[in-house]
C-alpha cells in the first residue's frame, strides 16, 4: 500500500483534471484496427504490434465492443510500471535492513516501525512525484512507444528487487514478473523493446555484480536460465507473429511497410526533379513520383512493395553520398555534448531530463567512492558509455523525436535509481562502523533526495500548466475532425478517400464516444496501413479495386482540408490520359472539402 497510494492519487488527479488522448494518429489507427472501427470487424492484424497481443485485445473488443480496451491497456501498463518501479526501489533500499535492525535492537518500538513506514512512504511518494513530473505529458497524451519504455524500466526494477534465493527455480520464479513484462513490451513494440534492452542489461549486470559469489557455477547458471527463458518466450511470440503474417499478401505488405519506414522516418522522399533517370528507370512519371512527396502513394496501384523498396534504397543512397560519415559523426557528437551538458530550457537541450540524470550520476559516483570501492565506479562509467553509444547511434540515424529521447532518459534514470538504491543499502551497512563515513553518506543521500524532490516540483509546476494548454489546443484541433467523422459515419453508402496530410493532426480522446464511431467507409491515401490486405478488403467492400480508379466511382468522395492543394490530383489523372472534373459537394466545419470527381469525356 505504501507504493499503491501515491500512484492511485496520481491516477485520480489526472482523471479529474485531464482527458486521456492518444498522442499520435498512429495509436488512433491501431485502436481503430483492433476495435473494428477501421474495417467494421476487430482485427488482430494490427501491423505495429506482434500478433499474439493484438489477438487478445481484438478478442476483448469482439466480446465487449463498447469498452476502450486498447486505451485501458496502455494506461494500465503505464501506471502498473510506475507502481512496480516505486515499490521495487523501496524494496532495494530496505532489503535486509529490518533483519539488521532486529539484530541490533530486538526491542524496536512501535514508534520506530512507524518512522520506518513513513520513510518508506516518503521514498515511494518522492519517486512517483519525480517520474510522473517527467512523464506527465506522456501519461495524459499516451503513446505506445513511451509505454514500452516504462514497462522495460519496470522490468529492470522487478528483476533487481526480486527476493533472494539460492535455488535455480526460485530465482526464475521470483523474476517471472520481469520476464512477463519484457515479453509483453516486446509484443507491444518490438523495436523499442530492443532499444531498451541494453539498459535492462545494465540492471542485470549490476545485480550479478552485487552477488556474494558472482562467478560461481550456480550463480552463472541462475542468470543463464533467466536469459534463456526470456529469449525463448520472445522468439515464440515472434514466430507466432511470422506465421500470422505468413500469407503472400501480408508478406508483400510487410516488405512495403519496412521500406516506407525507411523512406519517411529516416530519409526524405526524393523529388522527380534532379532524379529523372531513377524514376524513369522504375517506370514512374513526375506526377506519380510526386505521390511520395505528398504521402498519397496509395493512389497509384503501380506503387507496390518493390517500387517502395527501390525508392527507399535510392533515398538512402543519396543520403550516404551526400554525407561524409566522419564529418557527420563529428557534427552529431557536438549536438550530443550540447544536449547533455546544457542544463537549461534553451532550444535543442534535454532539460530537465539531463539535470535529473546528472544528479543521479554524481550521487552514484560519490556513494561508490564513499563505500571504499573506487574500482566499482565501472558501473557508473559503463552506463554512461553505453548510453552515449546508443544516443550517438540514434543521432546518426536522424530519428530522435521526443517519444524516443524521453524514453531513453526515463529508462536511464530508473537504472540509475536502481544503482543508487543498491549503493545506499550497501552504505547503510558501513554506517555502524565509521562515524565520519556515516555523516558523509547521510549528507550525500539527503542532498540527493532534496535535489530530486526539488527537481520534481520544479518540473511538475510548469508541466501542469503546459498540459492544460496542450489539452485545450488538441480539443480545438480535433473539433472539425470529430464533425467530419460523424458526418461520414452517417453516410455509410459512400466511401470517403482522404488526402493523407489532411488527416494527420487528429489525436483522439481515449474514452470519448468518438472512439467508437465507425470509420469503415473512410480511408487515407497513404500512411503505414496503405496497401495492406486489411485496406484491400475494406475498399473491395465498396467495389474499389484501387484508389486511383475508385475515385471516379459514383459512391466515392475525395476529402481534403480546404487550405490544401488538389492540383496534384488533376495532374496525376492527366498524366494517365484522363481529364477530371472536381465538384465540391460539401464543406465540413469550414475545414474539410468533400469533392466528387468525375471523368470528363473528350
């Protein structure tokens, strides 16, 4: 209950003062697929998540269709992670302490026990305050990438804080929760879990290094069994996913998906101008090549997985030829140093995350020295070296959105808390032997606690204000989208095909009625679900073979923002020998134009 209470209070306060949102339209689409609002039927082929966990969520939607299962899963994982982290850190700090105290003073009074309980509650509440202050925006505006980072952090704490045992089976049993969390995270977002694994590995190595006889055969065997079981379960979940996506249609789509990710997340779609030879070589005209730039590649049936793979590979080649690796590394290293060392809110800095991490690094280093084992500074040095390598890798890849950088900082901070807690526990044993060390250690611990608490409060206050502003902004942005989706849902005989960039600003409330409004008769021209078998089936239900030809059907309407260009569409058809007429049918919320497209006879 010491760790439950702060988390429950946090949950209640966020529920009272804020609405939960899906942070990005990616999560909205994932929810739509799982819930059935995308195609009319809940589907386990979520594409972003591994099939086993998608199948469970889709089954829940089939069984209880009016419950927001996907949102509840993400929020549940996040708050459970906060609880596990806070509870585990308290456990690490106090491990063996009660036994020591009972040997020193068997007649501990009720007041002594109450003081201990209050202290433990203070640690738990302080950790919850700090982590929730750092993650407030991500607890309100939820994204599955961040959720995986929190789960990976919780797994690290759960592994380290598990009860001691000398038995192989007991060792695994006590750490089964860590395995379950990591496997769930792996199924929720595989790539993110793999990015987090080195930090879990740091906690794993720390625990091993604190063993009394780490290199004994029995100790190595226990840790080896843990790794083996974890890898087996991850491999099995991955294999089930491969089987579920093993049909030719899904294999081709996954190839398309991977190439699209490279092109849009790591590179820039090359324009036709200046790259004429390449596009001519793969059979694309200028108007067709432009579909990569405006993200509407789904219009052209010629753009399949092979074409997407060619364009992505060409974009990567351009990037490599235009950047000298040594010069690029030098530039990224400067950026890395700037982001890490600037402890203020200047543009391009990582404040306040880097400030919290610095406090923990310094405290862990000082406590290591005070325990008289200076060589054990390898733990601090190795963690910083590892995080530096990962950060440089991400910077070199050019992919560092907040959901990635904040995730990296969060798991690093939690691993530092694990190390610091273990050092405090070890230092506590020295306090009865050396008064000078006792005072020094207490000073460091107190200064760290005060520093982190002050940091948490200083982060939380502006964070609350910014979250309120962001919530109001999203409400305004979403209003016309809600009106549009409700309009489309009322006209089920028509399929609405939407310009991709006209759809991306939408971020849905998790538990609003709009979350259950059907989108079975609407689709975007691009995005990560484009050309998937699920999309093909959805379009075929309206007699649409492909979106390019389908736009000319009587039951199809083109949708775009009023301030966006539609000349590209006329140019596309003209390049294929077709002149079209575009008649505005309606304007929704003064934001979206609904346009009928007809073929003009020559």
